[in-house]
C-alpha cells in the first residue's frame, strides 16, 4: 500500500523518504500500529506535562510523567513485546527515555516544595532529547 502526502508533509530538509538515512526498523503491522499509538500518547503526555508546569502544578506533571512515560509505564505500553523487534540502540534510547521521565517525576515532586520551575523544565528537556535521538536514528516500517 502506497500512501502519498502533501508536499507540506515532507521532511523540513526537503529530502524525500528515499533519502532517509535513519535505520529502518521492520515491525509486524499490529506492533507498528501499537508503537505509533504509544508515541502519540507520549506526545500528548508531554503537552499535558507542559500545561501542568505552566500552572505550576508540579504534582500533576509528576503523576502524568510517571504513569505514561516513566519506568512504571513500560508494562502498560507493552514494551517487552515490542522490544524484541527493536535494534539494541533503539531499545537503549527507549529505556533512557523512560528513566528520564521517572527522574523528571522525582524532580517535579521536589519542585512542589521549592517552587522552582527550572529543574523540572531541565529534566523535561532531557526526556525530549531521548525522543529526538530515537526519531533521528530510527524509523518504523511495516514488515512486508
């Protein structure tokens, strides 16, 4: 099945998919759909965390991070089922992202006491760096 996208959906560097140097990760269709749904939820969680931080609601930010991005969320996301299809580097980045999210949650809970927004923002940037690293290095493709 071939999907076409408008030119505006092309990568910002103007390169088409055939010039995509990221490592292709072949996944069975159900696993690919599951992984992509997880990543969309991760993006949604990041937005909810940012909104909570904007309200200085550090407890809510911590709860969202741990429940949906942190180490304790891995079972809920089916990480062990998907991991066997991932190259080692991709798995390592994923674990670093989950650890960074748990660390963010801890730092955000500390900010409830200190009121200092800077440490949680720095920690959240660390979570985002892992997402960027993975998306810069890997792309999910269907196992045909």
